[in-house]
């Protein structure tokens, strides 16, 4: 039967045509329920996906209402239909649909469709009842003092965690759909009147112009939200966090949060260099201690970048800079080592990266064991075999530990790229290479922008769009 020859209202009024339409759209999928029911004294139809709701919810919230004696009291079908929406399902999100083509998108979103024979309209009722992970403590950002709640994979839950922290009528949520195959819900959250409208418009435009096929995690759209700026985006310009208090704190500082349904990581834009060294816990303790912790992270960042390169430069090219006693100790340890210092460092750095990747990908039960035992055994064995020196193991270990100090893991992972660049430059031209690498790094940092905000805006004056 060619359904296109009939008007939309006429198609909806015929339950048989609706069944054929659903069959043509959904095929033989087993999770589509098309149930013939009685609505009062009239023939009706209930359609929903069993994978998007539970049978108990359908029985208690839908079928129980449809079987109510009050449903049969109105004299006409249209009156019964109006009563369903106005009275029986008033407590659930619902809407009236008059276009047959709009029914499949509603069903895949978790709506149940109610139709009455002869009525040219359908009632779409939100019947989603999915099992989701409960609110737990964040796994990637440990909390010593502060709220123990973390975002989950449910966008509704994540929005409620933000709403609970803002008793403010100016909090706004806007919905978008990304991925032409998945139609994933994406929400932006901001405080109206606080955030710059130009930045909000830029975020809206980037999301609307996205042409991705699927979206399962917020990391998929980080590249989409990166501002191109004047230089290569080798540093992250999009902040991500599992902690609602961290995201809300950024929102009070004129930022925009992006929530992706299915991801426990909420994004924040615009983001600047200093954001990746701040922790919400800095504000939950004495100012002096919080400031000391933050400056310690900056110092650790510098150490993780420069220590291996500095060691190579001074041991290979500038031995006169090393105190005599220390130089004698280093020379004694390196006696019999077949490789130059640069090869030693590269070997140990690559070994540590392999161990880190193995510890991350291994099952959680054995992952920690592989990381700790592997590092100890390999390090000790390498020293005993005369492949590397003790001082090299110390340098690489200090560098690795310093790289984990940044509260945001994605930022620390970027440091590794520059560290290898510094090692290569120092291996070629010594301290001059280290200085050159630092200069290139600073030039790169000064050229980066995040939605028009200078990446190093903490160290420069910025106009009315100031981000703190």
C-alpha cells in the first residue's frame, strides 16, 4: 500500500496504515512493541521500544491510565483523546503529533505513541525508564575535600547536578542533536547575562555546523570546539571534568558547559592555560595552602618539560655547570654504559610510556601490579645489566611523577609531546636547544586562542569579555 498518497491526518486515523508504516520504517527489529489496546470503548494502538523503557513502567504509568473508567465517559473519540493529554498524562512529558513522519523519531527517543482509530492525531508520551549508573565519586579526579558527586552517562542527571548548584533563574540549557546516525543529544549550559553572547553564538554555530556521523562521548567533539587561532593547537583549549563543582565554578566565571548524553565528562569553553592547573579543592582550604598547591603544579609542569633535556644538555655539552662532586658521581655511574645520555633518556622514556599504556589498558585487577612491578623490575634490571645508569632512572622517574600533577589528565598527556621535542633539541645543540625549545613553546602559547580569549590571558589585560 502506498502511504504517500494519503494525507497525514488520514494516515494517523487508520491504525492499520500506521502498523504498516512502522513495519516499513523499523523492519523486523524485535524491540518494537505495537500493541492493540482498548481505550474506553474505542480501538486504540500503543507503540514503544521495549529497550527504552520497562514493562513495569508501561503497566503502571500508561496501561493503568488507559484502562481507567473515566476514559470511557467522554461521548466522542476526540474528547477521549483530549482527556488523555489533559488529565491522565498531564504529569508526564507529552505532545500531540499530527504528522506520521514524526512518529519514528519520537519512538527512538523513548516516547510511547498512543493512537485511537478514526482520530487524525497521535499522543506521544515520554515513557523512558532506563537503568543508568548511580551518582558516584569521580574516577579521574580524586576528591580529598569537597563534594563526592561525579557526572554520569545520563545527560538529564548531569543537568540536574548543575541545576542543584544554581538556585538561579538565569541558568539556561539549550539542546542540539549531533550525529546523523546516532542523533545524540548535546546540551549547552550557561548563565544568561554573565557569559558573553558572542561566545554563546560561536558555540551554537560550531555545533550546528558539525557534520559527524556518530557521537558516543564528549571527546569526539573536543576537536570540533577547538578554536583554530593563529597557531597549531598543541595544547587543549577545551576543559573537561567529571566534577560538577568544577564545572559550576567555571560557569560562574563566564564559561559555557557542554553536556553530551552518554558521556560522564562535561566540557567547558572558553578555557585558558591556568584552568588546567586549578582544582576546586584549592578554594575549600586555607588560601595559603591552596595557592602553594597551585604554584607547585606549575613548578611540576616546568620540571616535566625540562628535566630530561637539561640533564642531557649539561652532561653532554656543559659539564662545567655541574659541581665537581656531582660530576664525579655521575661519571662513576655512567662508566661502562654503552649509550650516550640522550639515548639512555629516550630508551627509559619510551619504556615508561609503554608501561603506562599497558597499565591503562590492562584489567583493573592486574593493571596496578603490571605498572609498579614492571617499572621496578625493568628499572632495576636495566641498571644491573649496565644498560642505563641510576641517575637516568631518577631523572625519568621525577619527570614521570611531575607529569601527573596536573589535575586534568588530557593536559598532562600533551606535555609528553613537548618533552620529546626538548630532548631532541638538547641532544643536538645542548642548552641552546633547550632555550630555543622554551622560546618556541612560549610563542606557541601566546598565539593560541579559545573562542577569542587569549590562552595566556591570566598574564595579560583583557577587555569586557574577561574570563577569570
